[in-house]
């Protein structure tokens, strides 16, 4: 594989990860607002969306280490 191909692949993966992070962050914001407004189910949703944000922000090595150390 050429260097340019590796760079393009890495760039595409980074862009995909950035989109997942942004989407997860928006969900945390939404669930956080619901939580502050007193929604009964909001705490569980906020915790789940915060976990999703963390998972979206992890790189593969961090993910692997996190699961090994649990």
C-alpha cells in the first residue's frame, strides 16, 4: 500500500471518528438538558450517551486497554 493510500485511509477514519464524536456530543447535550429539566428517565439516558461519547472518542488501542483492564 502506498503512503498516499495510507494517509487517505487514516484521514477518512479520522473524519468518521470526528463525526461520531460530534453526534455523541450532541446527544449528551440533549440528554443533559432533559436531565436538568427533570425528566425521570433522563439520568439513565445521560449516562448511556456519555458512555457512547467516551467510546466514540477512544482510539482502538485505548478501547482494547480499557476492556482488558475492566
